[in-house]
C-alpha cells in the first residue's frame, strides 16, 4: 500500500531570544540580543498508508503539534521533506487544503455569537462546495454526532462537548481524506470522549480517511490506533504496533483478583510466570480474576522515564 503521508528527515528549528532577569538585563537586550536555536523536530522520518489510524505520542514539548502544523502547511520545515497525499504542504494549494483537516482541541473556528450552521455555511463558501453535496454532508455528520437542533443555537450557549462535536462537523464538511487530530477530546467528560472516538472510527471506516491522532488520553489511543509513532525531544523513539510497544516496555501482565472474603489485590506478573501465579491465586479462594495488559499511562511513563534530561536544543547562543 502506497504512503499517503511521507516524512523524511524533518527538522524544524526556532531562533529564540534569551535574556536574564531584571531591569539591567532588559536594557542590555535593547543593544545586544542573545539567541539560541531550539530544535523542535529532529530529523524525524515515518510514513503512513492511506486509511491508517495512527497515534502520534510523546510527552509535552516532544514536537507533536509542531509536526502536525508542518504536515498541514501552517509551518515550513527548516530542512527535510514532507509529502501529504502527493502534495508539498508548504505550498498550501487549494486541492491540498480540500484533502486535509486539522482539528485542535484547544482552538476553535466556530463563531461565538452565531450558531454553528453559520460557520458551516462560511466553510461551504471557502471550499466552494456544491449546495446539494453540502446539505447531504451536514445532515450525515449531524446525525452521526446526534446534534439535532443544537446546530441552530448560538455557539456560546453550547457545552464544551457540544461545541467540540460542531467543530468536527465544520472540519469535515469537505470530506477530507487526511485527518490531523491534536488532542480532540481534551477537557471532555468520559461519555463525550467515547462518542467522539466512535465518530472518528466511523468516519475512517466509511470514507477510508487517514487519521493521525495526538492525545494524552490513552483511552483515545487504545480505542482508535493499532499503530503508534512515538517521539521524544523531536526524535523518533518507536514506530510500530501498540501491543508490541506495551510488551516491549512493560512485559508483565496485570492480574486483578477479588478474593472470596471481598479483599482485592493487584499483581504485576512476568508473562512466563502467569500460569503458575494464577494457579497459586486460585488456591486461595478467588471470587473473580482478570488478566490484562498494564495501563497505557504506565507504559508511556516508563518509556520516557529513561530520558536522562536530554535536551532537544541544538546550537549556541549568538
């Protein structure tokens, strides 16, 4: 299967002004400024095939959002090459923009004092969508997200979850082939998170859209992403199956036990010792026993714990 997203030795650097604290440092900076070059993305390479759902993971400051902005053409790379559906994102061609969307959970495009339907109409004009196609897409997306008449209420009257669902409708009106989702469920309650996950999966399966998702909610990743790309300080640290990452970082299985007397226990057991451990526990009078992989949150914490304070900064003050 051919690659729809291609990232080859991507580097993105920023020139950052440095100055010390205090009034005199401020005065000195007026005449002599010191800069350092910060490397947010460091020779990152990966490819994603059409129709894949891939989790893009890393700690805060790892370079995830910077990479998504480069892929969507909002930022230009310092070096390296990027191709999305055959296009060079930095050129921001109209045909390219019609094939992608970028949804950021901390940003919104809805007009605050107007109902979402007005934003939908504005996006229809921006993407030059035929009226019939537009009406069909709106009806389909509104039904999938169970929005009903909410789209006719002023945005400021909607809850966070309702606004996020309307944001997705606005972002998908042109039926993009590539979805860049940056923390789309941030701040939502558990029920709304599950609703949005189902919607993203349905959209992916219905239209064959490619999904690149960043999220600090590991339930999002576990539910949507068979494959994950992990970066730290802008560098690739893992690219492969999510299950294999779990086994690599945390080879133990977690055994949850509820004994006949009501006492509950948790045991982290190496895979080779799982059968003998279960046999020993069953002899104690077990009312319920569950075997599962360790929580993804624990896996990711362990993965980044060995960083040793490495910095992604490159270059010297000048």
